[in-house]
C-alpha cells in the first residue's frame, strides 16, 4: 500500500494554466454540495446544459452581479428558472462546500437570497485552501429558495458565482443531499456471534477515515454522493475523499483532482 501523501495543492493551479479551458485543471471554483446548478449539470442530474456540464468551475464574471451565470452567455442555462432545478432538502443552517482548484487571493465570500445578503466571510486577501466550507444561517427563510454564492477574488476585478437551490425546513442541516446508498458497507454485514441483538447503536464506520472498506473501496462512479473519509478504487488505485461532494464527469480521482481525493 502506498503511503498517504498530501501533494502540494499549489501545483494544481500551475498545471491548470497549461491545459485547455474545459479541463478541470484550469478550473477555479464552484459549490459541490449541496449541489449547485452547475454541479447538477456536470453530474447529469439536469441534462442539456451545454458547455457548463464540462466546466462547472468556470462561472466567472465581474464583481457585483446577482446572476447565476456570472454574465456568461454560454452559461445562460444556469439562470433559466424554467428548468425546475432540483432543490436539496436542508435545515435552518446549511454548510456550503466549495471545490477550489485555482487558489486566487480572496476578498470575501458572500451569500444572497434574492437581494438580501445573508452571510459574508472575510478572505483577508489570502489564498484559500483547496476546499472551503461555510456554514450559513437560513433560519429567516422557509420553503424553496435559491442561494447565490459569490467568491470575490482579491487580486482581480472578477468573482465566481454558484447558485444552489434548497428547500429550507425540508430536513437535515449539513446541506448535503443524502446518498441513495452508503459508500461504505454497513456494520450489519458482519455476522454476529451474540445470541441476541443489543439496543445500543454501533459506531458509524463512515465517520472513521482510518477504517476503509476491507475490499479496498467501492469503484468510483459518477453521480454518487461521497462523504469525507470514504475510500474508492479507480484504475487499480485507492483514494480517500477529502470533502463531501457528488461526483461528476471529468473529476475522476487523479492527480488533477487533489481538492477532492488523495491517493492511499
């Protein structure tokens, strides 16, 4: 087994400058969970999205906009309300998870519902990590809402935009859409020698990153909700998930997606 290594994430941005614009290595950032509109397009939950399905990380535009497409005509589908975008069921607080692959210096992160600023996080004009998480209080709202998340860059005049549709009060609090099946095996799969069941719950194996599935991890697949610590196999190698996200095409575990996966 290979040693658990944390490769320098800064190298990711350097590699990206040499690749075609639609490549994830030349990406910048977007919200992966709860799934933003561009994430839904990229994972295939919403179809006929056009170019954004291949580059969900590229919704960049001038600062100060209040549009899901960041003023990009080629991404106009993101502002099309007739698409009936799926909404994630969440509680009154939601944790938004960003995937960052080009770590621009950051002025701030802002979250809007309509024209109302509901949360802001200072970036201190510093480079963010490869993963960024913000917990936002949406207690003033209920029912279906569209949250516009804006990543304002500190050293350019631009920002990155992600719209996330949520159903506030629909249950949950993390903002992550529950997977349809557990990535890790249930402890009940192990035969028990006890003569009778116990009433005490067993520990959640998915909360223990140091205990990967005995099989070496399920095969990585598109459209699956992964949790931090989940282990997958891909092209004969094993990888551990760094942050919650729903997998999409072009973000397979590899040296270009260290924001999401690290090799074991």
